[in-house]
C-alpha cells in the first residue's frame, strides 16, 4: 500500500519555540494532504486541508497563524506549530489521499508525531 | 448531528472468536464511502476496509468484513478469528461525495482487547 512518512516521530521542546513537522508521500503524488490532531484516547480532529500550491483550508477553531501549513510540492506538506505552549502538546497525524477524487480513493495516514511542550 | 457514531467505547473478545464493532452514520448525500481504520498503541492509523455507498456486496478483506446495511445506515466491522495482535483502537470514518474538501468524519473509536 501507499506509504506516508512523518518526521520527527517525537519531539520535546520548550515553551515559546516553534516546531516543524514534515509529512511526505513516499511512492505517490498527493495533491491534497490532511492534518489531524489527536488527544489521548480521543478521536482524530481535522485541523486543516493542505493543497499543493495554494493556501491551506483550516477547520473552524483552528488558528492559522498558530499552525502554519505549507504544501510546497506534491510529496511534501509541513505543519509548523509556532510559539508552542504546553496546551499544544498532542499527537499530530497527517494523511494523504490516493487515487480518485470524491468518495473513492483510500486515505493513508502517517505514523504520527508526538509533541510535548514543556 | 454526529456524522459517525461508534457506541462501544470498549470491547473484549476471546482469542479465535469473532467480534463485531458497531458503526452508524448520518448523511443525506447519496454518494459516500465508509472506511475502517485500526490504531495500535504505536499510533499509526492502518487502513482495513472500504465500502462504497453504491457497492452491492459487503466488502471483505481477509479476516475483516463489513456488514453494510444501507437502510439502517450502519457499517459494522466484523473481525473473524481474533488474534492477540488485533488489540487496538478501531475507528469508523466516512467521506461524502458532495464534500469538495473530501474530508473524513471519524467516529470516537472502539478499544478492542483480545483475551488469550
């Protein structure tokens, strides 16, 4: 199956610093990637939809200046958590859709990035 | 209203037995897709099975099958011959055809524990 990678897998940072998370589609081109956030024992919450070559579409309640998304190429999207605070600590997962648009096309997920802000 | 509802926060099953994980959905879109994912403790979301709204037959993938009852708007996952490695969180998800963003709606998940 299609592979989506994320880097880093874990990151610990001090409050006030910025953290960049990379999401790559390894064997396919992804015009659209999605960024999710997951709290312990909770479901995935969609943060934003990242479109190659254009601005990301953020879900309601997600601060676009706080969570910067750049989809510079068909295989790479980045999420930058700016001026991170302890409440930003979470599990961040990216995903990319393979195949046809619409309902078809399986969505594959990266392994996730655990962010801990001290 | 919730798009995806999973009413079983936790389930237990004996090894080698079959288990059904419930999922109901809500949409007025005639075109939609239903997905099941497995999330082990490592955190990675693993795709298991897909069912399209126009598919005539229930989807099957190895030990996984989807009991699709369109009129009831349910898409239950059946795992046959449970194995210890099946212990994980399981999420049901839906994508609607009319949703131009093609985003997923996820359920709250079911934690499955396989007992030896």
